[in-house]
């Protein structure tokens, strides 16, 4: 565990583990990603369905294997 001190003197605790999975910091200071918008989640769902169905696309975005 470590401590980070702000210029005004307040402190923030920093915790971490380092093991076979690498360095894993834990702190309220670490940024977190914004939640994905609904349309992005829908696109990910569609992509997963296409992968599961074996659908692939070429480098230009055209579907390769039509059934």
C-alpha cells in the first residue's frame, strides 16, 4: 500500500497486487471508462451473433461467406 499526497495535504491510498496476472492497481484515483452507449452495445451484440454464425468480412467490410 502506498499513499499519494495532494498539494493541499490531503492523502489518497493506493493499493496494488503484483502476481502471475501482472500489476493490478486499486485506487479511487484511477480513471474508469465511461459506460458504452446503447447503440454500441447493440452493435457488439450483432457482431457476436455474426461471429457465432460464422459470418466473416473482408478488409473493406464486405461479407465474404454468403449462405
